[in-house]
């Protein structure tokens, strides 16, 4: 084959063509394929990042459902406690309740008054009331039996303090004073 | 040898030159490269479209689940709180200090030579329940102080079985001025005040300082 003799103009065209070719290649990678590839990476990352969050959300929903099922058991005590607390102001029902209780135990006279309220941050929705129960004339054994019955029958009551004094007039009788803490709804 | 003349050699050469034209070949090669690049780009575009569709689907799932998960979290928090409250209420009821056994023990421990004139007690503390009892009384006998001492030690011994860190100390022990009739005999008396401290609860309380009297 005969050698091709290139003229000056042809060489210029050739150089220009080569430059144009490289320019196009550069543009192709930098302006088309590059951004597309970056966008693809970003989308892939987003999909991958959303995966654990979706799993976590699903687990959260499942956990809540499971807890809801178990709530019937775990909140049994709260329901029982709420059922044990009568409706209305405690000042209205507590003294009557105590009088009736001690009457049932054979102690005719019981004077109950509210001494105050104790803060209790650990029991939200509830408060602890402090009551003084004065039993002016009791015999020790019936009194001890009444205390035992009170502690067994009333789980929301706690005797915080007690004072028993022997009566000088009546050897058999004592004067007892109980300080009771009672959990009631707020 | 016969002479053969190719009168078209110039035409043939021109045709061959035209066929092997570097510009034409370059255009073909470049066109092929361009087609490949375009094809690859289209392939990537389709990929991108699929990925975007995936992302849209996943994001849709996430957007649907997120409010449910937030509501579930709130519900879980509320249920946890209610569960804690339930446990706390149960703990309160179970960790109450029971006075009836204390009274029962005292009834059994007090001998007939002793008369209790006053008894008081209070309970303090939440996890460790500290109970302080004061027992005032009158003891009678040939040695009334010994009777009172026996009561004090028996209280400490008996309560130590059930309660922790029990201390039983005399706050006061004095000879009485009165005498009493017991079993047909006049007996001297002593007045006493016993201070009893005992602990219940899960945690171990700090060891109390023992007082000697």
C-alpha cells in the first residue's frame, strides 16, 4: 500500500479529531456516566440504610403487640388495686370503712382522722394518705387479731406506727392509736 | 509469457484506496465505540430506573411503617410504665411491715411477772424497713431486774430468728417503789423501758452500733 501523504490541513483536522474524540470520551464519563453512577450509589446506600430501619420498625411493632398481649397479666395487680379503692373522696369512705372493719372485729369505737398526705413519686396516679385511728378501749388480744385481719384483708393499708397504753382505770383495756398509710387514686 | 495489460488499474487502485480510507474506518470505529457507550449508558439508565423504583417501594414501606412504629413506641412506653407501676404496687404490698407477728411474739414472750404499761413502734424506710419498738413495763419477782433482763434477751433472741440486725437495749431500768402481790407473796418491782430495733427488707442494712447497758 502506498504511504498516505498528509497535508497540513489534514494533519490539523486529524489533531482536531483526536482532541474532539478525547473530549467526547471525557464528557461521556464525567457528565453522563459519572453522575449516573454516583446517583446509583446514593440510591443503593439509601436502600441499604432503610433496611435496618424498616426491620427495627417491624420489631418495634411486634414488641408492642406482644406487650399488649402480656399487659393483661402484667397489669393484673394495677387492676386489682384499682378495684380495691372505692370511688369518691377518701375522707368520705375511709373513716366509715375503718369503723365498720373494727366493729366487725369486736371493737366498737374507732375514731379515724386524716393526718396528711405523703408524696410518692414511684406511684404515678396514686397518692399515700396518712390516717390516725384511735381505739380508746381495746383488749390486747382482740386488738392483735384485728391488726392481723387488717393486714391480711387490706393490702393497700400499712400500719406505719402504733401506740398502746395500758389504762389505769380498767386493767383489761388498753388505749391504742394506729397510724395507717393508705394508697388511693389521685 | 503473454503480456497482460490492466487498463483499469487506476480505477481499481482508486477503489481500493477508497475502501481502505482511514477516515472512513475511523468513523466506523468511532461509531462502534459511540454505540457501545450509548448502549452502556442506556443499560445504566435502566438500572437506575430499577433502583429508583426499589427505593420508592422501600421508602413507601418505611413511610407506612414509621408512624405505626412511633405509635407502637408510645404504646410500649405507656405499657412499660404501667407494668412498672404494677410491679411497684405489688412490691409495696409485699414489702409491708406486718405488726401482727410482732404482737403475737410479744404476747408469747411476756411472762406473768411482767406487765407492759406502754408499747409503741414505728416503721421507717422504703426498701429496708426499720422498725423501732419501745416497750415500757413493770417487772416483779424476787429479782425484778433479772426478770426484765430475761424479757429483753428473749425479745432479742426470738426476733433475731425472723428479722435482721435485731438489737434490744434497755433505755431505762430502775427499782420500783411499789410492791405487788404475786402468788400470795409481796414482790418488789422494777420499771423498765426496752428499745428494740429490727430490720426487714431485701437489702442488707448497715450494721447498727450496739449499745451496752
